[in-house]
């Protein structure tokens, strides 16, 4: 019974990957249909991307776009300023059109535009969304708070607080 469940789940996953492989090839606007020759490589890439968590996927897209910004075509000047151009390169596959890049990574155009703007501003990594409140510790405030709590409860017992001083060399 377990083998039949594993076989059915494997076939469902295989169908999902097969349908995801069809998205980049359908989004291929190249007249020579370059991506149809590379379906095996696209399948390998999509399997690797599907195995990633959302955070890992974000972390892999942002540096890829950073490299592509530097390796892409030279920028053009407009009347409003310098235009950044990004090439789109997929591992195992090579240079692809923008729509195929979006389809392989499963991201939308506004997401990539947001990442591109962050890269142009000089921010390479993905912004952290974790709790940043505990990065620094205000030892003076903690000692004062503990003294207030101890005095309200009863007897204040002196405690030794060690502070490390940095010496400039």
C-alpha cells in the first residue's frame, strides 16, 4: 500500500514538473525556438528550483541578476539618464528571453523589477524580514530595569556586570 502511494505521488510530481517545463518553452519568443532543444536542461533546473524553499529561491535570483547586470549588454543613455540593461541567463540553459526566465523561477515581472531596482541601488542580497529588534542589547537599560524590579519586590542584591572595552591598536 505504501508503494502505491509513493508511486502515485511521484507521478503527480512528475506531471507538475512536466507542466512547469512547458511554461518556459511556451514563453520562448525566439523564432528558432531555442528552448525546445534544451527541455532536458530546463527540467533539471526546474527540479532544482522546486526543491528550494522560497527564501533559497530569492537568494538565488538576486545574485544571478546582479551578475547579469554586469555581464549584460551595455547600457543606453536616454534623455532622462542612463538605462540599465539586464541579460537573462539560466544555469544549464544559457541566455534566454525575459519571459522564459520568469517562468523558470516562477516569479512575476514586478518582482524582478523590484530586484533590479535594488541591484541598481547597490543592494545585492535580498532584504531580511526577520525580527531585527534583538540585534543590539542595551545593558544599561537592562541593569536599570532589573534594579527597579528588585526594588519593587524587596531587597536589591548587587550584581556584577562585566563590560568588554575595545582597545584600538
